C-alpha cells in the first residue's frame, strides 16, 4: 500500500472515538434524553412544510446571529455561529494559534481541546485543575504570565468533572491575562448560577440566561469570547449548532475562518425556533438538575466519591474498601491485569453494558483513573442506573 506524506501534527494524532454500541439506555455523551418540547416540535413541523430546501442558507448564519445579538444587547458582529461550539473552538485555534504559539487548556477537561491545538500546529500547554476539579484563578494567571499563551481556554462548568467556577474568579482571570480567553460554557444552563456582573441592567426576564455566566461581562473585556451550544440543554445534538459571543475585535477575526454557508439552513431554522422559545426549557432544566442531585445522593450513599457537578452529568468512582471489592470481582471474572482503581470502574462499565446501559468510560484516564461519567437521563432511566449499581455493589460485598 502506498504511503503518502501528511502534516506531522496530523500523523501523530489518534482519531477521536468513544463507545458507540447499541444500548437501551444511552447516557455517555451528555446529550439531552428528552424530546423537544411539544410547542417547539409543532412550530418546526409547520415551518418544515414550507421550508425552502432549494435555497442556500444565510451566508454567515445572520438570521440566528440576529436573534442572539438582540437578546444579549450586542452588535450582530459580536456573534458567530458554528457547527456545534466544537467548530468554533477549532477555528479559534486556527485564528489565534499557529506554529510557534501556545494554547493553554485545562487538565483534566474536554479532550478535543488538545486535538484542535494540534490541528492548528499550535503547542498545547495544560494548566492543572485542583484535585476537586476547580479552576484556581491565581494559578492560571501565574501560568499565563510564565507561559505567554496566545489563547487560553476555560471550560466552565468543566467537562468531565462537572465543576462550576464562580463568575468572580472567571472575571479575575479575564482582568489579569493578556491573551484572548475562551469561556466554554456548554453546560452553563444547568449551573443554576445566581451571580451577575455588577450593575447588570438587563431586563429581569433575560437575566436567567446570563446569571453565573461570563455573558454578563460582555462589553467589559476586550479579550473575552463566550461559547455556548444547542446540543446539551436544548436537545439539538443531532443538528450540530453552537454560537460564540464576545469582543467585536475577536469575533471579527474568528469570522474570517468560517466558510460561507457553513451552517445548513434547516439547522438554522430549528436553532432559531428553539432560541426564540428558550423559556419552554426552564422547567425541564430544573427537572434535570433535580434528577442529577438524586443520582449524586444515591451514588454517595453507596460509598462512591462524586465530583461536584453543576451540569447534566455525574462523574464518580469507587475508593477505599469498595474499590478493592469491585477490583477483586473484576479480576476474578475477566482475568485481567488492570490496577485496582481502573479495575473497579471497568467492572461497573461492563456491568452496565451487560444490562444494555452505555455510560462514558474514563477508567484508564491518567488523572480520573477508575472514573465513570453518566449523563442524567429520563427519570425512569435514572432509576435503572441507580438500581443496577445498587445490585452490583450488593453482589461484590456479599
């Protein structure tokens, strides 16, 4: 077979992959397991019946950018839309990174940050989160002063640990670093943030969107970019749509890397419909938070360590005697040589799989060894998650 030369950064990369087997309960990708609200479905169906499939979409997704800009009271040029916030992250690395430049990313966090840095021929430099998964603002500021990155990425709340970092600490970082800062807020709707920037004068009916978010700092910092997505709280993972809002000097540069017609027209129509009807999701988001808290309480009662979460997922692992019991059961059943911490989580992962439940496996992660991440599902799915884990723990303790 003929081999062809490729860029060195591409050759060194591993292709991104996660478990994607058939299962009855799928809680591994932090999607919403809820269908669209009925009122939104009805609007989408009506608009589909007369949808102009034969026409190109708006060249720069102006129709969606306009409604976002209007609600946030910013210039339309301050808003950019992408195929998920992932495309915008990738393009930001192209725009602000490049050969000889450094991109600072949190660790442990979303693994694709490093991939986007590599794709842009930038050097990925990792700043560590605290043991509990939080951002240490002072440590990040010192890190940036020493390393001089051309771009800083912060994931808040953080994936995969789930931690929410205060608006006060995020603003402290913005005020004390010299490079552009991306605040990746894919899960912020679940954080139930109550903080607001001082003197925030937005109408009360709009405050829930920005409370706890650096969106409330728009117009105050020339180095701020906030990334949001429709894939999590709003249930549009299958359509791939996200948006960036920030300082106009940064968004105009980001826009140069986006191709014409890069978002299909149908995605834009549905995303615009959802954005205009976000209030229909408020009760659902409250329910997901409540179900999340039930999962946390149940896992803790079984003796697991659970990371503090303000998202639609829970990350946990066994430690101490429970870890030993699970690891012994794993090694006895699978005759594998995994270390105790990893083996304990791998037993749970395989047990869930045997019961047609797919969760996210972090058991061999260098920092989160033994961990599993479970997306909050529908109430009946969450009951299955809890009851199956209770049954496994009872079995290994017997």
